[in-house]
C-alpha cells in the first residue's frame, strides 16, 4: 500500500494540521525508506516501518517503541498496548475497537478513519496527536495529559468520557458530541468552537474552555439536562 503524508483536504506532504489556534505537527515519514513488516510484535524498537492490511486475533505490546512508521488497515479486536512510546506514527483505516492503551507517550501521532469503539486510553501523555474522522464512541480517556497540541477533527464521540484529564492544548472541530462527558478534568484553554455542545455532560469541568457566542445557548440546554433541572411554565 503506498503511503503519502496527507491531510484529508488534499494537502500533500503537510507537516502540520491547524484548527484555529491549535497547530499539531504530523508524522514525518518518507515512503521511500519504509520497510514492510508483518507484525508490530517481537521487537522492542521498530523504526521506518510499514504495516499494511494485517488482521490479528490479538495484539499485545509492552514497553516497546514505535518510531517513524505507517500502519494501514490493521484489524484486531484485542489490542493491548502498555507503556508503548510512539514517535511519528501514522494510523489509517484501522479497526481497533475495545483496544486498551495504558501508559506511554504519543508524539506526532495521527489516526485517520480509525474505529476505536469502547477504547480505553489511560495514563497517557499526548503531544502533537491528531484524531481525524475517527469513531471513538463509548471510549474512555482517563488521566490523559495533553502536553502539546491535540486535535479531534470530525470524530464521533458519542458517550465518550474524558475523566481526570488535562486538556488545555486540545481542540475539537466538527465532532459528534452526544452525551460526551467531561469529569474532573482541567480544560483551561480547551477549544470547543465548531461543535454542537447542547448534549454534553460535566459542564463544571469545562471552566475556562473556549467557546463562541452561538454556543452559550447550547451549553444552557446541556446544563438543564446535566443537572436534571425541572422547568416550569
């Protein structure tokens, strides 16, 4: 499978993706030096690699490092990645539902058109991470810290939980946020513009987030639902 470092708007060889004031660096890959591999397992360090179209019953990585690589069309429903460091890795069209990611740091990582339903993201550090057109419904982000820019663009986040997270460098754009919940999270500077917020939960955690004037009424509607307020005539 050929690789091109692109954004969905056709910007070939793009190095960054910007959503308003948030600018995330994308994976820096050279397709001419990537070597085809058949699995991500069995090596503590993988670099300059390409894994395409793999189907695995399970995938377990622990304490490994993935650097400068492309993963396309990977399908597995039992992925467990623990204390894995990823630097400049691009995932595209992957089926990773119910995957568990625990510990580790992701830097210059992009996931495009990936399905990670009921995924578990715990105790991770994100820096220049992009979720683009991903399905993340019922996922849980727990104790995830955005040390640098993180972008969720055109993602489905229905009943997704962000709990105990630090989201100061995060921007959401055109995401489906139905019953998306923010609990005990630090959201100073979190950019929520460009989303319908009328059905989100955990509004107190959104203190000092950034919204636009049109979203004030949306948050009011969400607050009524969140606090189970009773409206009278």
